[in-house]
C-alpha cells in the first residue's frame, strides 16, 4: 500500500485545502526566515563597539548562522519526512523566534552568537514548505507555488537589507531582533491556523550517527571556507579543517550506503537528475551571492575613487530591493516555461539571464540606475533557476523523501554562496587601490568578481544540459505513482 494519499483536487481526494492561503502563508514564512540572513548586515561594522569585542570575534555573528543552517537543513528535512513536515516547520519557526529573542536581550558576544545560531537552525523552512506543497496542492498549482516558495529565499534577502538598514538608522539595534521575533510569531500562528499536516511520512529510525558525521564534515568544510581568509589559506588550522572534512565526509558516505535508514539516501541522490541539479545549484548559489557582495560595495564606496557612488547603506538596500520583487514576479513565468518545456529548460534559461546580468554590470556600473537594472536582470534569472530546481528534484524522488531531497538541494546552494564569499573576499582584498592611506577594492577587482559570477552562471547552464530530458509536464512528474512510492519506501528496502 502506498504512503502517498490522494492529491488534493484528484478524483476521490475529498475537499481541497485553502490553496491560496496555504501558498501565501508558506511563502511568508520563507521570506521571514530569509530576512534573518541579512538582518545583521547594517550593524556588522558597529558590532565590535556595541559588544566590546574584537572584529574577528564579532564576525561569528554571521558565521554561526551559516554553520547552524548548513547542519540543520538536511536534519530537519529528514525529520520532516519521518514525523511530519508541518510539525518540523513549526519547530523551525520556534527556533527562529527563540534565537531572535536571545539576540534582542543580548549586550554581549556569546549570547548574540548563540541567538544567531538558533536563527540559522530555522533555515529548513523553505525546503519544508516546498515539500508541504507537494503533498497538499493540486497538481496544476504545484509548479507555480513551489517556484514562488523557492524564490522567497531571494525575495527575503533582497527586501531584508533596506528594511534592516531603515530600522538600524532610526532605532536601537536590538529592535532588529525584536522585529524578527514578531514576524516569526506571526508566521507561527498563520502556519498553525492555515497549513494542514500531511499524512505522507516515511517513519522509521532517525540516523543519529549519520547526522553527527554529516554535521562534523560540513562544519569543518564551511568553517575552513568562511574563515580561511582570516586564518590564512595555508595555515595549519585551515588545511587541517579541509582534510578533516574530506575524511569525515568520505567515511560518512560509506556509512550512509550501508545503513538501512540513512539520513541522506545517497542512492537517490546519485540519480542523474538529482545529482546534476544539485551540482548546478552549487554554481547558481555562487553566482547569486556574487551580486550581493559587489553591488552594495560599489554603491557605498566614496565617489572620489572614480567608480564608487558614495551612497548610504539604506540607498544600497533600496537598489537591491527591486530584485526581490522581480524574483517574485518571475515565479509564475518560470512555472509556465517549466510546464511547456520542462524545468531543465527553465533552469538553463535562468542561468543565461544571470550571466547576461553580470555581463551588463561589467559594462554599466557608473550610475545608480545601472545597478538597479543589473540587480533586476540577475533577480529575474534567479527567479527562473530557483523556480525550476524544486520541480527537478521532486520529479526524481518519491514523496516520502521530498523534504530531505529539497533540503539537500538548499544545502548545495548554501555551499555555493559560501565559496563565493570566500573567493570574492580574496580577490577584493588583493586587487586594491590606495585611498587616503586605506586599501579599497579596485574597479578591476569588482569586474573580476562579476566575471566569475557570469562564469559560474554559464557553468550552471552547461551542467544543467546533462539533466535527462523529461517527456512529461512538470506537474505530472512530481506526483509519483503508488508503485513507485511503495518501491522507494523504507519498508520495501
């Protein structure tokens, strides 16, 4: 007997859920979690003074969120498949609220870092939301809704910077976190009242050893990538972390292949469609983050440099904000293209649009409207790519593994953004000009980073070309048959 219930809207499936409300609430929850990622950017330069701590230590307010999110996303995804996606979604939102309150009450470094880590553990909300949509929405609504949910990550990030800058300019910095807590509470109540709990569950035993092994490997890898520039890429600490990450992840992979109920089903992950999509996601994550690193700096550097625009952080945030709205607007277009030509084509088109955006930026970067145009073009491309990836993943995995598979895809994008931050940081720190005794990133340094962003997008397009051609519409592809679901269920292994 299949563990997949009749889909809402299918024959005999009973009354459909309040589809519009479910989609709106899940997208809102995704945006709230994404806002958290850019929440501290306006106050990062002030944290050493605010917390009476060295800048090298206050940087952990950002790093802790990254590490906690990388570990939590796949774990929460697996727990969602096992025990209920809505339940784990609510747990994730509670962690966000708790972390926000801890930060709001903090005046010292340690509790702030702890609070930021708790916020990072809520990062699984978006893949969980996509998985809930697969279980609950009618097939004809699925592609557009998952595209919107996936794009909420970029939407929240783009809207978060001007919002956070506005709050930081006019209120005490603690208000940033009180605002985050309030939005988290609203999201929790809306999910509780609106989103149904899906009966699609795999059950089984949680792979504690696999979770610990994966957490150790990922923390070592991402810590080396994110802190390598500070510690030195050739230092014993950085190299030791890289070596440890490789050894631990290899041993973890062997263990996962041999255990009956793994945290990550590597055999499913190795399916061509899933594997190639995840590889393309790394490149897309790299390309997306390059924009976030370059455009705000260009806008805020002094105009006397000849290429900086001398604008405030709030202005920089407002320049980036339209890209989030464009991502949201392109979600239904992405779904329409996926329905007509398949999500593989949508992913490739999106990657080409992103590459074109960086190409424009290399030529046009001397006026504010240039950067608004660039951010909107890149945002449109990201909307296409983010809308297509969940459809590709769900078209290749059984319903009982949806949350885990989407969570792994989200993790791949996070790894791409982490690598982008590290590489761009190295480039901009070495390609500098002297400005009044201070070393500032040079114009050629910014152009180099943008060229790398374009190259990463073109690489994503090339990798995506190896995704198997789909013969059916995406809305049909994401609904596995009862035979497929039963064959992939843990009880049948």
